[in-house]
């Protein structure tokens, strides 16, 4: 059930209960009054009877109306709680969808330059395969390869996320926790 439908239903119930609490005693009063006037036998006792019956019916209408209004208020509060929960769930789903879309786009944007770096590393490695290189250059090339591999693993994990988990790092600032995410 959508929020608009809930609001329309509650508004309709509220107006109908208000109408019932005010109209029923009025209709009974009119019925008694017309019944006595149509017979032309209005005596002092009859008028007192009509007034007492009207007061009694109005009192009953107030009691019944209060009960109806309380039940309606409780129903409105319950529906309001459901609406708030639905809104929170929708916000959470939208937030997780935005995180997933962002991580996919970020992974794509990182993988493109990473492929160029890996390709150039392979070219350097193949050109230097027969030549002696200093140890510090071999070490730096190996470090670059290791970090490229690590970046590739992170982007692969980011692109396969289905349920991202966020970790609070400072105040309201949150960060994607790749180790806890699924």
C-alpha cells in the first residue's frame, strides 16, 4: 500500500467518524421532533421528553465519538509509523544503490589507467629481459607490479559488491568497508 493510499484512507475514516458523531444525534432529534409535530400533540411533558432524549443521545454520541476518534488516532499513529518505516527503508535502499553505482563507476575509471600501467610494465619487462638492470630498478618495477595487482584486487572486489557495509570514520562521515561488505 502506498503512502498516498494510506493518507486518503485515513482522511476518509476521520471525516466519516466526525460525521457519525454529529449527525446521528441530530437525526434522532429531528425524528423525535417531527414525530411529535406531525401528530400535533406537543405537550409540556412531550417537549421535556424530546429534550431529555436529545441530551441523552448527544451524550451517547459524544462518548461513542470520542471512542471512535481515539481508535482513529491510534490507527493514524500506527499508519504514520508504517509510513516512516517505509520512507527509511526506501532511503536506505536508495543510499545503497548509489554506493553500488559509485563503486562500479570508480572501479571502471581506475581499471582503465591500471591496464595501461600494467601493459607498459610488461613492455619494460620484456625489453629488459635480456639486459642486466640494477637491483634498485628491478625492485622498483616489482613494487609497481605488486601495487598494480593490489589495486586490481580492490577494484574487482568493489565491482562485485552486492551489500556494501559502511564504517564511521569521523562524526557523520562514513567510508565503504571492503572487508565487511559482501
